[in-house]
């Protein structure tokens, strides 16, 4: 059940992330790196709050310690998402939305979930 709750948290943060990404690229015509970074940061706030309070229900540890560990994980996620999306778009010619979604899914399963479960919100 924890994995499903975490996936719901991830889906919510992905909606925010992709919404901000789309707004930045389509409306404001910002580049891929800036748009991806803005989306990942906004989605990260939602992700932390939902995972802490809903998915992992992790209240035993100090919030400040969780935030510090989350920031370490999320900086890695930001870098992987930003430069992964950039590489798929600029180097391999993928559509920017396909590249963003694909990169996000890879990072989610290979980086975010394991580190959130076993490092940030460990019991």
C-alpha cells in the first residue's frame, strides 16, 4: 500500500511539474533547462509534503532532518531530470513533452522512490 500511496504522491507532483514545465515552455518560451528546473522544484514541494504526510506517514523524525535529506535527493533528481530531458531533446531529437515524461519516469523509479523510502522517510 505504501508504494501505491507514494505513486499517488508522485502523480500529483508530476502533474504540477509538467504543468509548470508546459507553462514555462509554451507560454513564456523559456528553454528546456529553465523550464524543467522550475517544474521539478515546484513538483518537489508537493512530493515532500504528500510523501511525508500521506505515503510514508513519517512523523518520528524531525521535519528539519527529513527536509535536509529530501533536498539532497531532490537536487539529484533535479539534475537527472533536467539534463536527461535536455539530452533527449537537444542531442537525440525527442519531442520535449515525451522526453520530459520519459525522463521523469526513469528518475522516479530508479532514483526517487528508493531514496525517499530508505533514506528520507526511513522508519
